[in-house]
C-alpha cells in the first residue's frame, strides 16, 4: 500500500519547475488524499472481509465470487439501468426542448431563472414532498386522479410504478439544470449561422435539426456523460421516498442502496467495496464508450 | 386503512411497543456518498452516536471514562417493559448502595442503529437487551463480553431457565454472551365474534390440522371465516375471492428468513429445519421440498382469498390492527402481543394452539431475549452484577408481575401467568407448547442479517408476485455460498 506517495510528476529541473510544483501541490494533495487513496483503499478492501471493528482479513476473490452469484446484485443492477434509461431519456429530451425554447423565444432572465428553481430544492426534500403528493390514499396527486375518475395509483409502493416514479421525480429536479447547461452551449453557436439559414428559407424545426443539434453535440455529449454518471448514483430519492430499503420485493433496490445497506446496515464492508469497484468499472466503460461514440472532444464549428 | 401498500421489511418480532421491525439496516440516512471510506465513516457514526447520547440521555457524557464506575447504563427498546425494569433497577440500587442504574428506552427502529453506531464510536451502554437476529452480528464485531468468564455472571446456568433458552445465547466458541431474560411462542389470536358466527368452537380451533395438499381442517376453518362483500363465506358457492371483506387469516408481510409470525408454525410442523445444525449451522435448507411445498401452500391461501394479500400489510396495518378492525378473523402472532390483542377496543379476543402439521405434531417457534454485557464494560463490577441481577429470579419475578412478557426463569414465568390471568388473558396456547416440548428455536447462524436481506425480497416475490417457490433454491444457493466463505 505504499503506492500513493511516490508519484510526483515532472522531475526535470527547469526554471519555473518549483513554482509549478507549488501551484500544483494543493490540487495534487487533494487528489491524492481524497480521490486516489480512498479508491486504492476501496479496491484493497474489496479483497477482504471487513466489519469496521475487527481487522480486515484477506479473502482473495471471495467477495467477487459472492457478487456474480448474488441475485440481488444483478436485480439491483437491472433496476438501476432501468432507472438510468428512463431518467436520462426523458430528462435529455425535455432539457433540450426547454433550452431551445429559452434560446429562441425569450431573453427574460426571470423566465430562465424559474426553470432552475426545482434544482434549488434538495433531493431529500423533493423526495419527501413527492412521497406526500403521491401517497396512495391521501396524496393530492392521487386525489386529483380520483377526482378525474381514475383509480388511485401506488406510485411509490408498487413494483411496476416505483422506478418510473422516482426517475420522473429526479427529472423534475434536474431538468432545469441540464437545460441551463445546454442553453449555454446553444448561446455559443454564432447567430449568423441562423441568420444565413433564415435567408435560405429554413424554418425553426429545420434549423433545430440542421444547426442547433449538430453544433451542440460536444456540449450535449459532456452533459450526457455527467448526467449518466450522476444518474447511476441515484440514492437519496429512493432511500427517502420508497418504503423499506428497496421497496416491495426489492423493486427499487438500486445499486447504491444495496451497497449502502451491505456496508452500513450489515457491516459487510468488504462485499460493499467489491460492488463499488464493480460500479466504478461499469461507469468507466460507459463513459469511455460515450466519449468515443459522441466524439465529445471535437467540434464541428469552423 | 390501507396505506402505501407495503412497508416492506417491517415485521414483528420485537416485544416492542411499536412492534415494528423495519429495515434491519440503514437508518442513518447520511448523504455520505459511495466513496466515503471507513475512517470517515467511523468518525461520522461517532458524531451521530455522540449527539444521540447527549440528546437521549440528558448529556451524562460517555459512560466509560468520565462518569463514575458505579453508574451502569442499560438500554432496552420495549416501552411496555420499562416499568418492570425500573422496579428491578430500584431494588438493585437498594442492594448495592452507591450504584446507579441509568435506563434508556429507544423505539425498536432507532434502537439498533444507535446501538451499533455507539459501538463503533466507543460510547455503547454497559448492558443492553439483545435479540437473536442481531446476536451473530455482535459476535462478528467482537463487542460482547463472555459472561461465563466473569465472576458475577459465571454462576448463570442453562438449567436456571426454561429449556432451550440459554443455549441460543452461546457463541460458536462455547462462551455465553447473553443472560436469558424472557421467552415467547407463537399462537393463533382470533376474533371470538367471528368464530362464533362461523360456528367454529374454541375446541375446534385448538385441534386444527393442516397439510400441503388440501390444507386440512385449518384451511377449511379459515375458508369458513373468510367473508366476501356480499356475505358469502369462503366455503360457499359463488364466493368472490377478489372482493373479500373479512379475510380468514391476517397478513404480516412475507416473513423474511424466519417467518416467525407468518409461516414458521407450518414449516416447523411439516418437520422442516432451517439449517443443518441446531445452532450455528453452516447450511440452510430453503431448497428442501418440505419447505417449498409448505410455502407454496401458505402463500397459495392468498390466491384463494383466505389470506389477506401482501399489499394489505403495512407498518400501520399489522395483524393486530387487521383483527382489531374486523378485516381479518385470525392472526398467528407472538405472546408478546397478548396484551395488545386483548386490549383492542371492541375486540373479544381468544387464543388457540397452532395447527398440527404433516409431521403429526404442532410446532411453535420459541424465542427469547437476553441481556448482553459489552466488552468495554466487562471489567466493571457494577455492570456485571446488574446482568446477574437481571438474570435472577428476583428481577424476573418483578418483571413477570407486570404481565407483559414471560420471563425466562420458572418463577418469573409463573408470576407472568398469574398476572395475565388477572387481566383475563388466557395464555395456555403459549405455555402449553413449552410444557409439551413442541417448540423449536429461532435459527442462528453467521451472516444472519445477510440471510434475511436475501430472503426478504425472495419471499415477497413469491407472496406478492406469485413467483414460483422453486426460485428460493437459487436464493438458498447464494446463502450457502456466503456461509461457506466465512467463519
């Protein structure tokens, strides 16, 4: 475990080398202490049996063997992916619409600000408020459904509804923020391109498909990468808004919740670390693939 | 009232006033992300525990260093039992001048979270009420003191208590980690008005039998007690199983790994055993045919409309509420609930033995709580003496007189029976199995919490979603894989 301290970059003696090192030091220290070391220790712990109070005991690949055989782990992964697909799918489309509307229709910063307001609410508060709104018996959401002549729906307590419900709650909270990022990307597209298109007789829809979307691609790609990672880490809304840990028959037992329960509920820190490492691997692969597919590093502008 | 479908996870086995054991797990809902590592975690847990202690106990500070060694801290979760133990503490303080016992009562939900957090932070109580489902975890964490090696508690003998109770509290190393304090068994609580109108007598209820093929006289009885909204009984033509007003049998969730108050009386009387050994088994038997056919039949009762469906259960709609409100006729439940059932407004309650099974015998789970001494307090004579006093006839008789639980000693049990009788509660259905020896213990193995975490959704899947019982074989394989990995 003596890996961490030895890697100081750039040893070539140059005139401003020392100064550079001083400038780099704070960030480097933060990186080593808060990112690299915990990651390495987490990977180490994934090969041990560790309960926090007694010393960690090396068990080789036991935790990984347990993981690939664990029906709950695979169930959690499936639930998480279902969540990510709904969450990211709806959120990206909605955010794109809002961003384009903000760019093409209004210059009012008040309106633009309003779009962001759900983001100012914390996830936990949003979860609790929606828990009340969607309560099967007493929630105002279900009262409205009832008044319209529909049956009450157990949005957060039934197998089939719980994940879509949580995904949409988080869309509500994050869509404004995502829209704002995309909006910033749209602002970076030069206005004369639109002008030229309009001279050529292009309509709004055509301009969106032929100008906005292609030129927005690098920004959209980065936003997607960020939101997908964030989406995979869903935890608080599920923990707060669904009954029990993981809902009925584990229908909302997302991976983070299962990892958390294993570690802090059942003191299986080794096993929880192994699952965290698996999540890290999954996210790394997804990010690299996304980066490649969307050519996020290149731009089509000029 | 049906609220929010199912509060998965909750089910009863505490002697708790609140009776609800929800999520065996995460209650400290910190925002700690996935990458928070252990020391940070320990620090976090410590802060939590510290703040809880200062908030909860009027800030007497951490008991180890600062407060005098003559103050003993004791935790329990059952508010109903608090008066009994306060009386014990008073008597103990009189016998040991200068010693003070500080009792903290926390609801079942918070109890375990705070207890484990305090252990990590080193601010745990000297003595605490322990439950068999948590015992293995504490052994693994190495936080309990071996009572057989300490002068004040070395004298505790298995034979001082009802048969089988003390044995459950021995670790794999043979040491005693808990002094038995009480016991409980399972029986049927029923609504007398409903059984009378169905023409089912108390004698009939006490002599029911079931089998996995046609359900036997037990299934006939609960079918008869089931009534649909048009007043047709479950055994009458035209009965609408999708429109039931009164269920024959109340729901109490799917029963996790033990099914104590759900299916344990049936799997037990089918002759099935949880594990390969009496205690600390290395292999679970959820893949056996006798288990799976019993579960198939039991949850099949819900499909027939006799057992209330999974979604009817919630923390606020436990079996006692279902029977009390007249939406179910019978509930299998623990003796710790006797006072609650008999105290239900408008309910004329009765109790009956659990049915005889295919093995030709009845079987009821007998479980008990114990008092454990934490390792940190092991060298504290006053704390040791308090454990010994809690385990003694003197204290257990005091607790028995409250008529809330059955204390572990014979004298304590007798005092409790007398107290129940005075309240007009017939507890024969709970005491007879003990006298007849038709009880079996709560399963105890390593990784008990992980076994429960695996079994809970699997059983709910069978109950709620009609998943085939054969799926439990996969779960059982995973459980045995985990057990084979560690010791």
